[in-house]
C-alpha cells in the first residue's frame, strides 16, 4: 500500500480509492467517500488517486463511486472535487472508460449537476448515474 499512499499504509481507512478488479485489460477502482476518515485531505487524496492510476499504466479504467452515506460534509469539499476532476480530465481522461455513481444521495446529485458544467464533453459522456435501486459493489467485480 505504501507505493500508493504512505498515509493509507498506516491507516487503510484514510482515503477511499481502491483497485477492486483487473480483468480483460480493464481496471475498476472503488470509492466510497463516507468511509474515508481523511475526506478533507485534498492534497494526499489527490496523490493517492494519481499514484493508483500511474500503477495501471495505459490500461482502461472504470471508477465506481458509491455515494451511500455521502452527505453535506462531503459535498462541502468542492475544492477537492474540482482538483480530482481536473486531474482526471487533463491527465487520465483517455484511459477512463466510465464513472459509475451508485447509491446516490441528493447531495451527490447536486454536486454532479453543479460540477458537470465545468467538464468537457468527453468526460461528461462517461458519467453514468444508477438511480433505479440500491447496488452492491459485488455486482461490478
């Protein structure tokens, strides 16, 4: 874990961006901000994400974003959201296959709606909101 994040090597709950699958040349990462104890740590969260993406090289990837428990305190971290989206949009968009949002709270829907105006068309087209039921991460492995 230290290759990815020295902080998470000491506290695995610090950040939430974990590789959960790697099959057929497609890597899936899972995020659940409500479980991250350091959800305000923008600088190190960004490093964690970038280190994780660097380790997969040029492979395509999917970002599974579990919004269960995402509430106002997470929605207030707009600077972190902007930094993450800038990183993905400017550096990893070509490898990104899709961002899938599951178990969506109204907070995440508001953040996505407000933030989507700053995204380029390519990144916007890769966002999928699954709102029809409660999902388990196991369905995406």
